[in-house]
């Protein structure tokens, strides 16, 4: 993979992450009058950049990575829920 493609995809991931973080902040501000939280903004930005970078390096589509992440979260949730049921 060329450095040009890597930089291009990383740049797109960066811009999309910025837009997504700004949109999320605007929605939260409108609904709850939430103050700007730099750590939340940076976390959203970092997640977007990591997904973009992983997608570029592995050749896996970002949507597929998001679906894989959702599946992992569901497995963890079901495991914890089943553990609670078994303990009670």
C-alpha cells in the first residue's frame, strides 16, 4: 500500500471524525444544553481515526469494522447478563 493512499484515507477518516464529533456535540447541546467536553470530542476523533486506519491497513470496509464491533459488544453484554442470571 502506498503512502499516498494511506495519507488520503487517514485524512478522510480525520475529516469524517471531526464532522461526526461536531454533529454529536450539536445534538447533545440542543437536547440537554450540554457543555463542550474536550475528552469526549477527542475520544470520538480517536475512534474515527483508528477505524479509518485499521480499514486502510486491512482492506476491510469501515462498515464491516463497525458491525464487528457491535457484534463484540453484544457478545460481552450477553455474557455478562447470562452470568448475572446464573448467579441469582
